[in-house]
């Protein structure tokens, strides 16, 4: 079906979306953060852990479970977790797809999330899986999706440019992850939510965000996102936007360990992430409207500082190679320490944090 025709039909048969910009219940007692991986979720989680002490709410980390489970089981897990605390307000977080979390809390639940530029997120997750504690998981993902032995053995050594150009399953969305969509987390538990190119999944994600998510922020616009979080979910985010500029910079800077990704590769990735980009643009429009509605503007001092620090990260590969050549022993020690750390983590059954 033509995409424009489908979207028009969806708009006609779905409940109208003329919902207010502020959908946070005034008496909300539970904040649900179903974290999208590689979108600054660890930093946001730690930030809320600190705010829990300051703003008097419980911090709850759900155990590692499949992203998609029957909603009834999800609600039960949340109830069990929150029942262990004496606080009146609760923060829950996990890498989990959206589900109906009404439970015993009625209309007192509000959701939140963070997303980022889809291609940049894919690049980040690709190299996290390839270089970090996700190596074994990456091999198993290839094997589990029918990859041959060549694919499995090659996975930890792949460069993204080669991977995309060769049409390798890791870069053509026949293997999950890193082909997971951000919109799937907001769309929900329906199997269609994970299908690339599914227009229903995109529209459902928009619908859920409009109705149930107090704020969905953008990693690229973290200072603005924090200000909007505080304005629309104040019970949990009070004073969250009072953050030093150097802390902001630490979020917008990317890892220097990732090789340069060519524009051709980014174009291939972007073409496979059309719906995620449409969702990203929709989120950005809503975030900006929420900011304008709340009268939020960022100080020029913070904007200038962030821009200056972002410019500092552009060091040529030739310069990096020159420096690396003069730090051979340090790199050898670094590699040795990294190997030991990973062995210790594996022996202790510790999973990597995304």
C-alpha cells in the first residue's frame, strides 16, 4: 500500500491526536523509563538515581528480561519491584518495549525516553557490540539468524564501511541487533513494532508518545531536553536542568575509538532507517513545541560552550596515528588491562551496560 494512503487511513480510523503537550498526570506517582540503548540511557539513569535522593522517590532497576513480553507479566514485574519500597513516588527503568502499565496505579503513570540521530545510534551500537562485551552476543546473533560460519567468525573484526558496502547481514537488518529501531521501544509489544518499513509501527509509536510519554528527549539536544523534562515532569526532575556545561559536553561528544564512517555508508544506513528518521523528526518537533509552550530558552553561554567543546574533538587521523605511535607501551598496557577487565566481568557473570 502507498505510504501516504496508509498514513491518511490511519489518521482517519485512529483516535484524534489533538492531545495537549503536557500529558503528565498531575498526581503521577510512577515514572517509567523504557530506555533505548545507546542514547545516553546510562547517564540519564544515573542522573535520576541522584535525583531520587534529592526529590524523594525510589529508584528501581528491572532485571534483564526479553524486550518483548506479555504486558500482564510486565505489569506484574513492575508491581513486585515497587512493592519493595516505602516511597510514595517511584522511578522504574529497563531496556523494554512500551506496555500498558496501568496496574494498580490508574492514571498515575507517566513515561519518558531519550532517542538520538538513528544513524549515529546505529554506529555507536555497532562498535559497542564489536569492540566491547557484546562480542560473544554479536556472534550468537549472526548464528541465530542463519549466518554461516564465515559470518560468525568475521563479526568481531568488521569495519562498518566494509560491512555496509558488502551487504553483510549485520548491516542489512537481517540480524538483530544492531538493526533494532528506536520507534519499537515506543510502539510496544506487538510483533509488528519491530518490523522495518512497517508504517503501522511508526504511527503507533507516534500515538503512544502523544498520549503516554510526558517527554521524549533528544541526545543531540540534551540541555533543552533536560529543561523540558523539568518543566513537564517536575516531581521527578526538579533542579535537573541546573547542570554544568562540562557535564553537557560529556554527553554530546562521541567516542574517538570509532573509525570514520563515510558519507556513502551513512547514506546506506539512513535509507534503511526511514521510519526511525520520521519518528526522530516527529519527536524533535514535539520537544520544540513543548519548550516553546513552557517558555524555555537556553542561555547563550551554555550554547557557546557546547559548540566550542564539540569543535575540539575534530583531530585528524594522521595526528592520532602520530600520537599513538609515541604511546605504544601505554596502548599495550591499556589493551592488557581491558582484556583482564573483560575476563573478570565474564567470570563474575557481569553483563555490559549499554
